[in-house]
């Protein structure tokens, strides 16, 4: 059973870069049929999709964050990462990593989630 | 980009049936997926595709869709079903993006 675990800095200063990693266990990040995603949730608010990366390396980002986001894969460590630059208080949120099995082009379902990690942007 | 709209809050009496809806243009082309989130926990996928339940999800959860509206139905709601529910789908703009609904707080009375 695939499992995901986020890690990274819980406190980031304004204007700096937020960096998080998601460790994948129970399977290979290089396996076809999965994409690897980041989703966030500001305190008391709903879910916001940040972006994802396919096993092929193709990336897709939320247009509202695209200029600041980079998602990458480290196959040697079986993990994927999120970098969000020029952060502000509005980026304070619980950040989740999630995987999406390939159910086809018409179904975008995130079936495995990490437990989430709180990131606070504050000086 | 497209949006998915959910009612902020819905309530149901214990043991009764409740329908939670999700509206958006993208649902005319793509299936909705549904997630249950309890306080302090990560979301859990409960319905995906036409009407598929991941392993371990009770069969009282079901999904349906018509036009631009997707629905999650809980038949015989239990106290443990009290949670926030979110829908999502692929964005209809054709750029492989994803959109989430704003969430529905379900209260079981």
C-alpha cells in the first residue's frame, strides 16, 4: 500500500522560498500510472490544488500559482518536492502531498494523501 | 479556469439519506471525485469516476451526475459521517488543471 509523508520547514519568512518534500513508500515513484501532487488548505478554508508531476516528468500547475511553483521528482530518493517562491502570509496553510492513480483522462481522483504539514509564513 | 460550487452546510437526521451537490461546467465533461475530511485529518477519497468506491469505503456512499451537477449521496447517515465533503474534477479549460469545490459541512443530527 502506497504511503506518503511530507517534511520540510514549518516556518518561512515572507519573500523567501517554501520547500517541502514528500517521501513515497510502498511503491516506486518511477512507476507508470501515477501522478504526484501538492494540495494546500489555509486554516479554516477549503482545498486548493497547487500542481502535479507525471512519472514522465511533465508538470501542471495552478495558473494562480504557476509563476512561483516548481514541483520536481528525485527518483534516487523516491520522493518529490514542492518549491514555492516569494511567499506571503496568504501562503500559510496545511500542505498535503497526494498521489493520483491513472483512472483515465476523465477522472482526477487523489486516492492517497499524506498526513499534511503546517507551514506558517511569518517574520 | 472553471469553478465548482457546493452548498456550505447541509444537515441530516441520523439514519436518513442526504445528498451533497457540486455544480460546475467542468462536470459536463469530467467526472467528480468526492473526499471526506474530518477535523485535523487529511481528506479521504470516498467516490471517484462514475460511481466507484475505494476499498474500505462503506456502500452507503454513492455518486451520480447529471448535466453540470454531481451528487454524493449518503444513504442511512451515521454519526461518523459528520465531516466536511469536497468535490473535485479536471478543469474544463483543457490544460490538465484541477479544481476543487469549496466544501460542504455535513452535520448529522
